[in-house]
C-alpha cells in the first residue's frame, strides 16, 4: 500500500497533545495540515474525531474505534484495523492518518510517508505521544522552517526507504 501517510505536529519529546487537545496552536501549521489533507481521506480515532470543532470541509472522515458510536452519516466507521486496511488497499486515494497516538501506532508500519511538524519545544504535561520509529528507515527532507509566538518549528517529510 502506497497510499497511507501520517501527519502530526510533535514536540521535542514526541508530545502530541494533552486533555484531547493540541498543545501548540500555530496558525501556519494548521494551514499546512489543511493543505496536506484537503480532498483526501482522513483517518482518526474517536477521541481525535471528538476533538475536531466540526467535520472538516472537503475531506472524507474515517474513524477506527472499538466503541459503538453515533456520528453523522457522512462519517465512515471501522471497528477492525484489518477491515480498514482492506478498504484502503482497494482505494487508490491517499489516506491521511491524523491521530491519535494509538492510531499512529497501528498505521506506522504501513505508512510510506509522514508529514511531521517538528516543534522545537517541550510540554511536561503532555499525555499522548507520537510512537517511536527508526529514523534510519526513512529519508527526511525539510520543507519549511518557521517561527510563530516564539516557537520554532520545521515541516519535515519522511519517505520510507525501499528495502532491498
């Protein structure tokens, strides 16, 4: 599968969030997220879905959860990773994995690409973290370096190296 991409903003210690919210609110990074996910499928866990202010326009929302939930009929729900992977494999469009931590962990081995906003800050109160991964398995390129509200960050794209 070449159509799975992870996208996340993480701190120096791989912090993702706290209390089901983003830690850092960087306007330019939210625009980067929008530009990377627009007109694509976005895959998330139920907590990430509940953290959204509303359905994000021009994106197909897909939730992976073991819970029985009632959501808009516009949202697809999968209860098993294997069923969602089958769906992804039979669909040529790109699937952007947007969180949370357990969803990233489940999809990391299948991802061919990751867009990581590396935030040059830490937050000791973070309660969810991006999973560890072997940097040597990836080629990394910096797309942009910026600073907002005295917080430096970089947009990085990781592309999985092809194994012999």
